């Protein structure tokens, strides 16, 4: 089962710890949305330590941004810093298109009639939101989350980085001096935060400009992983201690808002990511087969978890409706998460995983051409008869 649900990689550059971090990130996002879904139920008071922890767990999204910077930066770092193969831009962009678009488009098209039915919004009124979402410009055009799927805002930010990544990575990694590269990326990250706080006053404008520092930190980690962290650390337990300390510190920094969130949180994400790759305990935990498998399905889970929480949560209300937020959250976790994972696994196996094969467009074209030739032969045979 785990083998059938495993992630496919074209380059073979598979890092299980990164999949483990994806698992943590998607778990945080699901917990966050589940907590607010429970808090919105009638009679449930949004209070208590568990709700407080879960309510701000959306910091899984910026961790995803760091992961994207790291993963997309690796081939460019390998080329510029380790005499690896150059990265041809045509296949790079085509890969993003064939890998990510089919699951996204399918989900958005399926959600469109669902939103029409559940909200009563006329299709003609909702259609511009669908088109903007499919083009990844809803954040820019409407200056707010997608009316089709509110979680799609981060995917639009990711796509903006995909377009800019070759330029950013080349600009960062062309410097031969390791000190210039790394301090330059750190300085650029800090400068981005300073400019965001000074100029970006409207939080509804969700663009790469608001989150670019996380992607830059990912590029910095790709540099270190390619050039410095080629051997196991001599102090793995020190990295493990840092890893364990950073997770609660990240929650505190994210909950603090304002200046602490802006400056301390990115630094803590950088530290926890580095410790995830260098520690012994951290690598063992994040490399667990089940953790890696679920982390590899994070894109499917991210696309589907929000509507599935709503649908499955309504079934929980039929069973029981506790007013205590702690028991309500635990009950929803037990009754919602397993079927949610099951449905996402089916979607991953049938839709997303086949799209991980870079040859699928060519195979589809060959299959369609064969079917067309067969129909032509059948038609010719029938006419002759």
C-alpha cells in the first residue's frame, strides 16, 4: 500500500526528511481548519488550550514555501555549485504544468457547482472567480481569497515563485564566494520583511511579495545542502536539541503576531529545517515510512481537505454535538481525519500520482492517436462491407 502511494520523482533526488516536513506542514494546516470548523459550530465556545494551539496552526503554509524554495533551488544549486547538469527552462516549466495543473483544475471544476449549490451564488456571478482561480490570478484581480477554494491563495503564491525561481536561483548561485551567496540571501530575506512591513499594509493582497523571504530561505538551505551538508553532522544530538526546541518556539512566534512573527518566525523555520536535515532523531522521525507517504500526498490533501472537513463534519453532527471545544475537536479528529486521508489517498493514486510521471502527456497522445487510428480502420471496414 505504501509503495502504491509513494511519490514519484523524475530526477531521483528524493529526500525523505523533506517529505516528513511536508507531513508536518499539511498536518498543521488540516488541524487549523478543523479547529475553526469546530469553533463555528453552534454552541461551541472557541477557548481552551487545544483550540489555542490548533487555531494558529496555519503556519504550516510558510513552511511549505520554504520547502518549495529548497526543492526548486536544488537543481540550480547543483548546476552552479557542484558542476551538475544545467536546468533547461522549457522542461522545467512544462514539468510544473503537467505535474500540478491536472489535479488543481479537476478540483476547481468540481468545486464550482458545489459552491453554487451551497451558497446560492448564481453561476454567472461565480464564473469570473473560477476563471481567475484557474489562471492563478484571483489574489491579484479580487485582492482576496478564491471564492471557489479559499486555500488556493497559497498555490497562486507558489506559482508566482515557480515563474521567478530560475531567475532568483541563478542570481543567487552564480556567486563563487559562499559567504557572499549566503549572507546575500539572508540580507535579501531580512530586507524583504522590512519592505513588507513598511509598504504592504493590506493583508488581503496575497502575492509573492508578501512571502518571498520564505522562498529565499529555501534557496539558502539548498546552497548549504549542496555544498556543506554533504556528510553527516558530527553533532547530530545538538541539531536534535535545536529541532525539539524550535517547534514550540515557532508556535509562540506565530501566535505573537507583529514584529515577533515577522522576524523571529522565519529564523525559527530556517533553524528547524536545517535541524531536520542534520539531526539523528529528527531524521529518524521525519523519515518514517508512513510519515513520508502522507507527506508525499500533501498536494492532494491540501486541495481536498477544506471541502472534505465540511462534508464529513456534517456527518459528525448526526452522531454527537458536544459543546466543549476540546471534546468536539477530538471527536471531529477521530471521525473526520481517517476518511479524509482515505479519500485523499484515492485521489492521489488516481489523479496526482500518474501526473508525477513526466511521460504521461506523450503516453496520452499516443493512446489517443491509437484510438483514432482504430476508429478509422473500423470505419473503413464498415464502409467496405
